[in-house]
C-alpha cells in the first residue's frame, strides 16, 4: 500500500508529495522546497523513515513545482523526470522567480530521462502511470496509481477548480479535453491529489466542480 506524505512548501503553498511503500522505496512529486527549513524538513523525514528515493517527478515545470530539484539532485543524485514539452518554457534556464512579494533565484536541473503519455514509473511494490494532461502547460502530466486509487494532477485539476490557462503554452480547450478524456475516465473513487490545496476524488469533481459542470 502506498503511503503519501504531503508537505506544503514555498510562498505559493505548493503540495510536495512523497510517496513510499513497505519496501521503503520512494518517489517525490513536485518538490517545491525552497525557503527556511523546508529542505531540511523533507530530508529529515526521508532519513527518519529510512527511505530510498528512486525518482524525482514533475507534473510540470512552473517554478513553484521545481524549486527543490537542485537540492534533490545535490542530496540524492537524482535528476528530475518530466515531459519534454515544458522545457521550452521561457525563463526556465534563467531560474529567477519574481512573484508578488517573493523573489528568489534557483538553478533549474534538467532531465536526462523524459516521461511520455502512458509511461510507467516503478518503485518498490508500486507503480505510477503517467497521463499526459496538457492545457495548464503543454507538458503537464498526471501520475496515476490504479492499485492505490489515486492520481496526482499537478495544476490541471484542483478540488472544485481547474488550472489557469493564461500562462505560457496554456490552452483552455486542451485542459478541458485532458480532464474529460483522461482524468474523468478514471474510477470515481480515485483520490485526486492536486498541486495546491486539498485533495478530492474524481467522482466529487465530476458532480461538484463548478468549472466542469457543462462537460
Ligand atoms: Zn502551474
Ligand atoms: Zn502550481
């Protein structure tokens, strides 16, 4: 059974997910650790639980989801894995964040291995399937575990919300198609773990998401 530890990191309050099972092998989805003792909090947890990190995954490459990638690379020697389509994102190589009152510099770490639609990520007894869910960004991925009935949707689908589509490469129609064809095709009891705020389920979003009532 998959264990899921959620950290809420950086001023954008991004959800960083650490997944592991009884084998103690782990993956991290969207490491946003950046300020204060966030990095220490994360590495202390990994150490205390005796986990071995196997993969660093990104649902997409917006700064709030990748701020901790350098730390993970330096600490655990793992490069992030994500969809190639997000690499053309302007400003990514500059690594400068200027967001509201929050300014910081980070060094982007680039993938050596990319993830495509239907790609499988294995660790321990567990497996995640990558679902290409573009629209919030061209390379947006969701990570699905059928066995554990959960999906990590990044900024594509939120509890009672959907991702914004006014940023680089965003496309509203594409986002709606991704949600309708990929995410809403999953069983209703699948728990949705989004990139921000609380979890939900596919069933709940199908019936109560005000942005998706019409589809
Ligand atoms: Zn985003
Ligand atoms: Zn985000």
